[in-house]
């Protein structure tokens, strides 16, 4: 068991850790917007670390190039999807946790 | 190393079922959409790990197409929840 195997093990364990953190946040947070915050961490760090560990395991080959393509695609699209979900929730007045207020952009420009 | 990767796969499947609980009980539609989005990402990770364990090269193409379809589903449902129509 050389240094590369240990690095792969640490990376994939970190990926599972971030997936578990995202799932815990999805269960414990009080409203839609904070749940979207937790789920974005889950997408970016969890899937990124697991696929990075697989890239390190496979070395330089066609499969690792394809894995890097999947990482880049997921990093772009999941941020976009979370932004669209948050916009849909904000525009349709989804309930927020008590104590939050919506900023009124029309009154700001004096 | 193969046993560790199978252990990671089992942990991810357990987390998928926990997310499915949020998708079932979620109070609003956006909660369900978030849960299904996370399930799609976890499925991509599971497919790539299975591709390494079994040594099958073409599962990576399956994972890429799955990520594409998951993104398309999320964008479509978010647009429907936002504006109320799809065109």
C-alpha cells in the first residue's frame, strides 16, 4: 500500500463525508434556501472528491480524461441548477424561516 | 482497494435512500426537486465507482449522459415551478 493508495482512500472518504454532510443538512435545515445551500456543498465537494480519487487511481488514460470531463460538467451544471431552483423559490414567495426579511430593491436607490 | 470502493458504494446507496425520505415528506415542491437533484449526483458517483470496480470502460459514457439528463430535468422542473408553463 503505497502513498497513492492512501491518497485515494483519503479523497474518497472525504467525498463520502461531504455527501453525508449534505444529506444531514437536507434533513435538518429549516427552509428551502438553506437546504439549497447544503445540497450545493454535497454536489460540488462530494462528487468532486470521489471522482478526483478515481482519476488518481486510474492514472493518465482515456478513462481519467473522461472522468475529468464529468467533474467539469458537474461543477458547471449543478451550480446553475441550484441557482435556478433558488430563483424559482424566491420569486414564488416560498416560506422562509421566521426572522428573515426580503430586501426591497426599489427603496434602496436614494 | 476494491473492497473499500464497494464500501463507498454501499454508503452512497444508504445516503440515496435517506435523501429519498426528504423527497417523500418534503413540505414544498422545491424541497423534492433539491432531493432528486442530489440523488442524481450520487448516482453519477456510484456509476463511475462501479465502472472502476468492474473494469468496464463504457459505464463512464453512461455516467456522462446521466449527468446531462439529470441537469435537463432539474432545469425543466425549475422553470415550470417558476413561471407555470414550459414554453
